[in-house]
């Protein structure tokens, strides 16, 4: 069996340093200081492993193409649209171009895209990974490419920019409770992603703090599909009558609101509604919907800022940045007496 070629990750392990440091040494770029003993250790490890650099990389040695890539899971989701816009705006302001890709939340497509991006020798990647994105992350780091994860975090040793889903859902639930709602239905995306689990935990923390009996709370999960959330809502309402809905994903909200309208349930007179996220139609309805505005543009911009700082040798240590949302109070939540 033919032995696989050595990677930057192999060299980093042997030299007892980071993949990023190995990349800086082997690319001969002087923008980041590396001590002479460490540099010699990296070169010795590369020689021992018979490391053969990518030919395209050799041709671009020490050069920057000013080309970044952003990979997101959903184009139809306005949240990720805004992340891309925020990233592109900042990247362009710094003289960088941005390749935009989507995985459709398909891990296999994600791995294919990452492989192609590495081959095109982009300078760095912004990635909102799929639920099985660990392989893609490992492939990027093994290639020595600077990487910043967006929204969804994998591991604790890779730069990350996202939002504090736990705190956002906690404050959203407290908003309903402060308006005297005690019988609440929570409809969330049925997903293994940590972001969804964090929202669920934040919601329940607020409920528990107020001492609400669990039979007064109904938690249902739905695929990220308005048709499915429509059916889930109608089924929920057959056996439970809440005074308020907490909807934890804006695509799901489409189906929930349609079901309420079809059942002639008045918002907020009969049932109040708060949405985690801000769908475009939120201000086009009567009443306008109370939403938790998410820091989507800022996630994209901060991610691009951090990635470019890494590329230009200005970011020395790993960073994990968690941003908060803001409740936009409109007319879909009624205060009960």
C-alpha cells in the first residue's frame, strides 16, 4: 500500500507546534515572527517526513491572492444571506475578494467544496459547517489554510464568531414571562446542531426560574420546512392551548403563522408570537411581529475581520466571539392581565 503524502498537520505534530506556524515557515512569509529554533524544528520535521509542497502553492509562495471563501449551509435562509453580505462588505473594504459557496447542509458536498477551495489556493476560509463538518474542518487545517468558523462551532481550538444562542433564547422566554404568559408552546428546529440545543436550554432555564409547571409548557420539534412546521403546529393545537408561541427558527415561523391564520386564531388577541430571528415578512403583516433580531451581518463582518487579521499576522491567539441579539418589540405579543 502506498504511503500517503505528509501534510502540514503531520509536520506540526512532529515539530510540536501549530499548523498555522508550519504554514508560515514553509511559505517563507515574514509577516509573522517565528523564532529561529522553532523554524529549524519545522524544517527538520518537514525533511524527515519527506514533505512535498503542492505545486500550485509553490508557484504562489509568499504571495497573497487577496481571495477568501465563505461557505454557508443555506442560501434560502435570510440569516446566512446577511452573514455573507456582512463578510463580503468587510472583505471588500480591505481589498479582498470573496468566493461564495453553499453546502445545502450536505456534509458530502461540504467536503467536495472544501477540497476544491484548497486546490484553488484561496488565502483563507470562512465556514459555517454542516452538522458533520468535522472532516471538512480537519481538511482545511491540515492544508494549513487560515480558518474562521461562523455560527456553528466545532472544537475549541479554532477561531469562531457566532451568537450566544443560550442567552438569546433565555431573554426571549423571559420577555414572554414578563408579559404574564405562563402557558407557552415552543416550536424548534429538529436538528443535532449545538446552536439548536443551546436555544432549547436557554428557553427552559427561564421557564424553570419562574417555577412554571412543565405541563404548562409544550415543546415540539419540526424539520426546517414551513410545510412540516405547519402540520406540527396544527397537531400541537389539537391537545394544547397556549397563550404564546416561541418559534426558534425563522423558516419554521412561516408554517406556524400560516397554521394560526388558517385556524382563525387572532394574533395577539388569542395567541402571542415571538420569533427567534427576523424573517422579511415580519413587518409586512398585521400585526407586525415581535422578533429577536440576530447579529447576522456582524457575524459575517467580524469573521472576515478576524480571518484577515490572521492572514496579515495581526491575530496571535485563538478567539471565540459570541454576540447577542436584540428583542424588537412590535405588536404580536400581548401583555396578559
